[in-house]
C-alpha cells in the first residue's frame, strides 16, 4: 500500500525525545477488507482476537497486523470501530450490569456513552509500527507513562494553544482513545481499561493517546522546542526537601531583581533580539540615533570572561586550558564549536556566565537611569527567548530575516560553508518561532532605508507606550 510520507526519521526522533519503550502504532480503518492484502508483511490472526491484543502485537512484538469482522472474539471490539452493531443484551444494559455497574439502567447509560465510529462504513482495520511506513495512518497510538504524556501534551499545546479534554468511559477505553480521536479530529488521551491490561498487557504506568496523523508533525515540533528549552524526559528532580531556589526559572521567582530593573521611575526596558546575522546591531544603532541607549549582552559576555575574572576561572576549570589563546583570553571560536555541538555543555557554560552577566547588566541599567530616569533602554540579547528572559522587559523587539538570508550573511561574514551556517542556525531556536513572542518586528532583509523607516515607527510606538505607563503611574 503506497504511502505519501516517510515516517521513519520523525518517529525515530520522537521515540528518542520521549524515551518511548514501545512502537507508536499506525492505525487505519479500511472500507474494503480486500485492501488488507495490499499492506506489506501483514499478518492475519490465527485465532479469535481482541483489539487490545492486536495493539500489543504491534507495539511490543513489532508486527503488522490486520483483521476483519470474522477475526474478532466478540462484537464488543468491532462495534467500537463501526464494523458491526452491538447485540441487544448490550443495548439494554444487561451486559454492563453483570460486572461494571449496579443496574441495567446504569448499563444502558454506560453503553450509550461509549463513542463509536459510524456503523457500516468500514470492513477491516490494520495496525503496524509507524516507523516502517506501512501505510498512511488515520491516527497514531502512543503508549507512555504519565510524565511522558505530560510532555507530549505540552508539545501539542505549544502551537495554537488550547485546553485538552480527556475522557474515561471506564471499561472499553479503546473507544475513548481511538473512536473519540476519529470523531473529534483531536488528540485523545485515556487510561487503559481492565480488559486492556488483562488481555493486551498494558502496564500499570501506561496511558494511551491517539493522535490524528496530520498532527504528528506538530507534536514533534513541540517536543523539539521544549527540549531546546530544557523540558525533557526523564524529568530531573529538584528535590522535595531541598532549597529549589536555583532550580526555579527566574521568571517564577526573580521578582526582586525585576523590581530593581523596572525601577520606580519612567524608564522603559526593551529587549532586542533576533537570530544570528539578522542585523540586530544595525537596528540597535538606528534606535540609538533616535535616542535609545544600548546595553549589549554580547559586549557584557566578553567582559565577564576576561582573564582571571570569576566566570573565566569556572570556564577554564571545566573546559580545560586547551580553550585558551596565548594571551590567556578564551578562544571564543573553539569554545563556540564545542558548545554548539553539545547542548549540555552549552547549558554548563551559561551557568558560569549568566550570573556575572546579570550583575553587570543591572549595574549598567542603574548608570543609565541615574542620568536619565525617562530613558528608553534597548537591551540587545541574541538568545533572549531561548533563555526565557522575556519577563524582564516591558516590550520585545524582534529583528527578523528569513533563514535563507541568515545563511547567506553568515557565509559572507564568517567565510564558512552553507552547511556549516545551517548547522549553526539549527543549534538555535528557529527565527520564525520567535515571531510569536515579539511586540514589535523589524524585517531587515537588506534595504537599510526600509529598516530605518521601520525603526522610526517602532520608536514612536515605544514613546507612546512610555507615555501610557507614566499616565497609569500618576492616575
């Protein structure tokens, strides 16, 4: 059966990011049971089977398997996926009242609450490990523990956020995952039921989520972004009995620092960011000419790692003296090559430099506002969003260019290949993902006059924001 997408690379990446212990399951309903024969390596059950057994044969046995109505043990499973009607003892509540509820009336309500696919539309079902590209799936089933599922939920919510609603009818949980996902077109998470644990061998810690196949790309993009921001599985423990102050992001607890930065005067702090080679310095200089003093984190970052300063000592102790030049300054290119290839080492480097940068930053803010309490200060930080520093500023300005322009500028500026330039960009948050954080955007694709006009418009808007802020204080 032909496929329109190569699933291997994204699924392998998802398996790695989530540390999944079983295959994501490609799930497809077929209107004609003869189509089962078109699926490579498909096995048919040798005995009567349940749907939860089929799922386990896929996710743990590495099988591709398909079934029509005659393969199922009872009408319970195929009725969920619309392949047959349920018999009268189920419709009137008798069956459910034998074990699961108190009365036939409760059983009837139970049965009526179970979502099912439209009756008669499908004649067969096929399942397979999605990583093998067996067919274009309708939905994908993922089994994982609660921590992994929370990460997957966060990933799905990252773009176009919406609250996710989950259901549990009780027994027949496949209806909550599979049928509800088909019917709503939205991800559906539930707790595997007693039957799936007994016959399908779902583990105590397992949850199951069905995801519409077109949303798998969104899920993976979200996982990638969260990974870059430090949200990963397994989740590291801060310690229930320890002081977690240092483990908390500054945005949650740095309110004293924030008060010092914002001050009680009429200053306005504007975070200026972008991507590498987008022209942040050029735009910052335009705004400086209009009256906005600059604090440049790149300049501060170089100052705090000068020989024998505290950050320098920590960096050399960790990375070794091989990163030093003959004059004992840090070889920034050599260190950059190391941390661009290793996210953990980059986090370690940031742990050495960021506290010292914060001290110098606050010092410069106080120097500027002591001279001019009405200053609109632009703070240029290349990795502002990656470092979750948005909370520190009144407004954010993004200097934007396309990825293609970034690569061309990097090649020209640094004399490197396009492949190396692309690798450098891949180590940063994509510029398009930063757009959603920005209050103002200057598109700097090459025409300086146009960029200058945009800078003037941003300056007018910043003055208006400052005036509104002053009016609120005096009200």
